[in-house]
C-alpha cells in the first residue's frame, strides 16, 4: 500500500509538468493565462482529493497542521508532505508554518534524508528568524550534521546555538555536544 502511495505521489508531482507541456501546445492563443492556471489548479486539487480522500482547499491552517502532526506521528511521509505543501502555499504567514517546517526536518531525519532535513531546518532559521523554533532548528541542524559525520559543520552550528541563545535548553545541550566533539 505504501508503494502505491509513493507511486501516486510521484505521478501527482510530475503531473503539473506533463499537463503544462500538453496545454502549452494544445491551448489556443485566445485562452488567457489565468484560465490555464485555474484549470491546472483545479486538476491538481481533484487529484489531491482523489489521493488523500480530503479536500484540503476547505481546511483551515490549524486543521492542516493538526493533520500534519497526525501524519508525522503515523510516519506517513506522503500525507505529511501534501499537507505541508498545502499549508505553506495557502497560508504562508500562518503561525504554524515554522513548526511545520521543523517537523518536516525531523521527519526527514527519521527517514535518514539528511540533506532534506538540513534544508528544512535552514528554512526555519531563514524565513522565521524570530520564531521560538529557531533555536531548536539550529540545534537539530547541528545534530543532523553530526549524523552525517560532518563534525566541523556541526561544531559551527553548536557554537552558534551557544552564542545566540545563551541560557536556552539547547545551549546547554550544545555545550555537552561540543565537549564530546572535541
């Protein structure tokens, strides 16, 4: 069943490229770009409803985030990523966006996809610099570097945690990790 979901997600993600290539050659010049975009969005939404069984276009950011947490706990990467994409595209200024990216990074680490995890943690740092998750994301990025046997990068991130966020639980953990790295 999980392989079928992965195949469906692969088809879903490649559909916009195939649909764009087909419509670019077959659509008459009189059709404007908004109509093409809305048709494409409609088709994507229909496919997403068919794959997941839920119409995410009618969900709030809080409900999407709650479903993401459920998918994270169930270790359902496909459901998690579809809701993450929906949350970030429909509610880019949501108060849950930073937490969602942090969870995405943790899920990537759990699946040993370390480069993706680093990207998610980096996005938390870059896009939400005043978030309460920045300290945790920076520390998690350091631990991901450590798992990748990139001690120098891990050390830099740990020193950053210690310098920027003194007194935080992560800074105490960073001190301990730095002692073990030396």
